[in-house]
């Protein structure tokens, strides 16, 4: 597969743009994956998140290097299992060529060495396949916030440096209070169901345990996942989409939500 132009695929799904900073400058993205169908899905996902724009797609390490030189993306979504080179070997070659684009790994590689290598190479995030749109959306928006902070930083003292480094190292944390339209009481119900679950919990199972709708249960479960209170795994059945299952990680608790106050 060769690098493509920035025009979105005609068959790519569309959706209303998600909330972002008004007037945010576009963030150019290069998608690197040797499976053209997977690359198409990743491209469609990225195009649904403002202010990201896919500039092109590459299927090998060599094509990725050439595409970065031609398209000058801000962010590269990099698969590790490429047909010509291991994905992480592309990163030092980008730096040697003078390219300062950020790299986010999107791969099925679960080996500890791969994760450690990604950290050593300074990747901004590491997302395991398979995943759903929401998993990528959270990471892209977190990256956009941190990128904007870095671009707008004026360093006058060590405190300024410390703030930038703290922001780069910190995962997405809970916002003050809960998102608009969510209640502390319902969040506590969902949290309790997660805590008491024997293993993982689906949105349907959570809805049955708490008495709320499946849609509401999914929204609260995704919120806990976003703030790091729950982890997500996918269970594949005989047919249809994989089921998202949630496991409590022990971060935010009901009393803390109450102290945060209502939105």
C-alpha cells in the first residue's frame, strides 16, 4: 500500500464532531498499518475527532518514512507489525531525518519489550488492538490538549517546566465533578456494581443490576474507563460486534464524587 492523499474515503462513516476547543488548528495525522481494511477503519475513526485530519495512509515502514517527509504530519499512528521493519525501528529513522512528529503506537503487540521500547522511543501513547472508537477518541483528545499546552507554554521558571512535565506524564484524570447530564447518585450505583462484580461486567449486566437503562449504564461505564477507574476488555461471540466488558480498577470512589459536587 502506498501513501494516499488526504481526501477521506468515500465509504468512511461520518459523525457529528466531538467537542473541542473552538478554532483549534487542525492536527495532521498519518495512519500506518499494513492491513488496508484496518487502516481504513482507523482513518474513519480519526476523521470523527476534531481537530484531527488524516493526511495519508502508509502500509510499510519505508512508505511511512517517505510519507512523513512529503506530508509533514503532526502525529503518526504507528502499527508495530509491518512487513518490512518492526514499527519502533521507524521512530529513530524519523528523528535522524529531522522529523519531530509525535508517534502513537496502535498495535496488537502485548510483549513487555515492545511497550518498554515504545516508552524509550518517546511515543505519546500505546493503544492495543482490537479497540473501539471511544478508546481512540479519548487518547486523541488527551493528546490534543497536551499538544496545545506544550505549544502555548512560555517557560519563565522551573515551575513552568514542572507543569509541562506533569501534564505530559499524567493520564487523563477525572474532571471536576461529573460531565453534564450525569448524576452522583447514578455514578455511585454503577461504581458499586463494578466493585461487587465477580470479574467483568457488561453494560447490559450493569443495567440489570442498577435498574438504569443500558444506554445510561454504558455512558457511566465509559466515563469510569475514561478517568481510569475501570479497564475495558472485548469479548468476541459467534457473530456481531464484540462485547465491551468492564473491570473496576479502584480509583474514584462514591465519597470522592460527592466531594467533587454536582455539575
